[in-house]
């Protein structure tokens, strides 16, 4: 499934995908990426990629964030790239989720 938008007034939240496989792809490898609101390039997420937010679990099916203190990252977009240990074709979510600070 595609990641859904995330709105947070507490400064913490998640983006998540669910996956299903056929055959024997082996272990799945997740790599979350983000794009700025007006950007055109995707960057691989690390814990401290952006000032004003902390990312965690960016190599799992659920990307977590915390420490978001305001609307400075509103409109940032998030997607995930999935590969497998068995060498099946890389899949990139064809939809992106947006981050919004507020209620």
C-alpha cells in the first residue's frame, strides 16, 4: 500500500506501508526518502537529515518522526524504496505522503 499523509500537533507521528510478496523474494529492505515541499530531488532519510525533526525506523515499513515543533516542514513529501535480499526488482511507492503540522 502507499504511505498516507501524516498530520501531527504533538510533533510525532508515522508514515507506513504494507507489503505483500509472491514467490521467495527473501528479506525486504526499506529505504525511506523525502523531498522538500518545493523540491525536485529525493534524499535518503537519516536520523538527523532535517533540522527541527528527528527520524527513526527509516529502514523498516514504518517511518517514525518526532521533535517536530512547527510548520517549517509542511508539505515535505515521503516515499519508500523496497528491495529484497533475493534480488527481485526494486519497487518505489508510486505515491508520496505529505507532512503537515497542526490538528
